[in-house]
C-alpha cells in the first residue's frame, strides 16, 4: 500500500470484504504492519464501503492509534452491535512517500456446537436474561472453569447491585460489577441474600477462558423455605425465537434481555397448530435492560378453542431470551428454539407510526472528550445519528448546539455542523467535531439536532438531550484532578479507544504510569487491564504511590472518575 503524497484512505477496490455468519458471537479484525512505526488506521463498516466525506471518514468502527498495528473487536454489545452480513475493511495511510506492508486478519468466533444446554453453557461470554433478588426471590450464580488455564471473569449486573450479595473471598465487587479469577477446574457459587425489596434485571458474564455457567432461580416463602427452583441457562443471542404453547392452564412468560446500547423493537405472534395467526403485538426493550412479561399480558389470548400452538418472538437486533412456564406454584424455565440470528427488519417499533418504508432519524450517544475544560480550551463533541425507521433516509445534516439547559433545540447556539450520509433502516453514523469552550466560565450543555428528511415518520425526535460541560476560568491551579503537565490525565475527562494520558504519583511525584484505552474497549493502567473499572486508590507501583480511578462509560469510552497526583 502506498506510497501516497498526502494522508489517504483506501476504499473501493482497495477495501476488503468478508461475510459474518448468523451464529457469530465475536469478530476481531487485526492489522499488523511489517514496520510498526508507520502510522496507519483501520476502519470497518457494515453493509457498505467506508467513505470519506468533507475530510472525515464515515465508518461504523475504527482503530486510530499512532502506530502500524491496529485492532477492532465487534461483539453483540458493540455500537452498532455485531450482526450477520457483509463487512467492509479499509486502511488509511498517513505517512507520505513510504510503502506500507502488513497482514489483515479477521477472526470470527461462533456459538459452540452441540446445541442444547451444554453447548450454550460452555462459552467465554454468557447472558442470563432474568435474575432477581428480594421479595421472596434469590439468584445463585454457578460458574466452573473448564479450561486448562486460569480464567479472569467479570460479572456485570443490570438492575441489581452487588450489595445484594455477601462478601466472597477472591471476588472484587463494587457497584454492579463483580470480578474474580478461577483456576483450571475452579468454581464459584455466588448467591444473593433475599434480604431487600424485590429487584429484577439481567446479567452478563465475560471470562478470558471458556466456563460453564448457569443461574439457579429460587422462590422462597415467608419462613425462608424454598418453594420453587429453576435453572436460568446461559442464553445465546438471536433475533427470532419460538416457544410451544402447551395448555391454557400453563402461563408462559418470556424474559428478553437487550445488552446493546440501543433500543430493540420486538414483535410477538401467536399461532395455532395450523400456523394461523391468533394475535400479535409489538413492544420495546430499552438498551441495557430486560423486559419480562407473561404472554397474556402482551396479547389477549383466544378463547377455549385455543389449546396448543406456538409463540414467535422477532426483534430488529440480537437479544437473549429465556421462557418461564408457570402452573400454580410450580414453575420451570424453557429455552426457546432460535430460528434466526439475522435482524428482523420487518419489526416496526410500537407506536412507530408512518407508512411502510419511512425513515426516522434520531441523535444518540452524545459525549464530550473533556467535561470540565477551561475557558478557550478545545474538546471533541461526539454524537451518533441513527435511522430507527423501516425505510432508508437520504443524506442530511447534523447541527451541534450549546444550551443553558439539557433540552437541546434549534433555538440554542449552533457551534458546528456535520454531513450525514444516507442511512439504511437501522443504520448509524458516528459523527464528531472539535469545539472551543466559551470564554465565560459556567455550566453548559451540548447536543445535536439532525435535519429532517423527506418522508420521515417522526420529526419530533430529531434532537438529542444535552451532555453537561462545566467550564472553569483556569484560575487557582495546583489542586487535585491533574492536568497541569503535558499529556497528564484530568479528572472528569473521557478517552476513546487509542487515546490515553499520564498518571503521576501522589505528592507531586515526577514518576508516572500510562493509562490507555485499548482498541477493544478495555483500558490498561500499569500492568492492570479491565473492561469495566480501574481502581488504583493508594496503590504502590515500584515504590511510588498512585491514586487513580477510571470507569467504562460504554462504547469504548472511559472516564477518569478520580485522580489525585
């Protein structure tokens, strides 16, 4: 590749393409250059080639470090999430007058073979669509390391916090996250206490090596005696699921967990044995949440003539589902049959309105690279435009605004614009600009509004909410929070994959450790790497004490929560 006279992205015949199968759970795209000192970047886009518009690369994923080695990891939790279909890979070369040589590798990981509970339970990443604690319910996690190596695992709870679980030796727990390491053949039993009011949600388990994992879902009476128990299996991702409807006496419930960063729209269809539709309804599952409902709460069941049939659940993006059959005081879980893992583009969001094939543009994921700049400082303002409609949109414009409150509208102060390419149904376009902080200190809010397009079904949702930015006048200095030295971390700042900053020791030490956000969304500080949180409070490295805390905000963006040099 090369040589080039100016920074160049290679698209068209210079792009690579590969097909991702429906059962893929993780894709890793790696670029290794023969000369790692050459500056090249890596870009990936779903369904269409990467593009260059107004000097900006339009892609779904990017790795933009300053070396010749780059990596992009795509999973169902990425934004946008992993899905079956064609992906395009492009490379940009920044160094002029040189030839870049290297290797691009695309590794696809799939659902384990074998079907049934065993194959689904043996994996590095697990989703448990329904967990609960309190009010007579208890969840017990059972995890066994079946690999030949130590396995570092992170349990992420959604809807519950770890204060519902007792302290366990070897488990580091904080907020809604518990981390632990299992030796080969080691196991963990992690049970909630059932001592608080009822709270429900879902959980994910991400391990470095394959583990066997399930959750026992336990019902207790007022005396603490067990009245019912079922296994919540690790539920593979899919988009179309089917349950049998046994008899009218057995109530069927389904828990649908959406571990992505965007809302999922789902449709439930009830059919009799002759495949005649008896009723249907749509509902939404918000990002990072689960919805658990009985079938008859979603659809009015037919009369006594309906004694058997099936319930089919279809969603416009990959989710995890578990069924629950209830007969009086008895209950059991029922994993559904997975009919497809490709997004069902025929699902229209409930109340979506508009005629068929109408676009609907929204602005999501607004963030800033520095939430506490000084007056006159520049920072990056990011936003994602998503077409949540069922039809394509033409190219349009995203306008960025500064406001005195969190409600963003076109009446606010415009601070910049971006061109947005045409978007297919369900597609996204990540945008960003550099913004200069106002000359007056104070609290401001930044967001964006996307210009409506012809035929759009809803033009009342084209503006985002605002992200808060606190601007200081730069006076005082010398306090905690960092930022006084070139490249130093700053409390409150956010960092994208490929970015990082220096963490200096406490007490004015000149010794430092590097904090870096990796291309796969994890972060590294010193010798520690984490996908959720780095906590080095009064940690000593090579005789130097450090005080530094950072957490994953989603989408690979990390925020410095506390820093005391």
